[in-house]
């Protein structure tokens, strides 16, 4: 049940949007690849999350991650959201 890709058995179940935002936070904390972040961001957007809410996930977990991880993860999240970053940034 814990490893299922769709929420099952939770009482009460999380909304799909909240579930995906939490999953995104876990992926960010683990330093997941941009491809994994993009897939989760796309699903979260389809579930009704806004870009602002998605960015807020990184802000919310920043105290637990620490500055170095936030700085290294933020560009991958931006790319997952569809932003193009210059090579110099």
C-alpha cells in the first residue's frame, strides 16, 4: 500500500493535488532528477495545483533541506515547471 503510485487505503484519503505536492516535496528532498520532478509537476498541475503552490513546496521544505540543497534543487524545479534557464545562471 505504501509503495502504490495512487493513494489507497488512507482514511481520510488525501486529495490528488495534496498527495502530489507531498510527493514533489519528497522528490525535492531526495535530489531527484529533473525528469522525475517534471512528471510529478505535470501531474500536480493536472490535479489543480498552481505554479505558485508548486514553488511553495520548495519554500516549505527549505528549512529541512538547508541552503545548499535548495540552491541546487531550485533550477531543476524551474526547468520542471517549463522555465528555460541560461547556461550562465
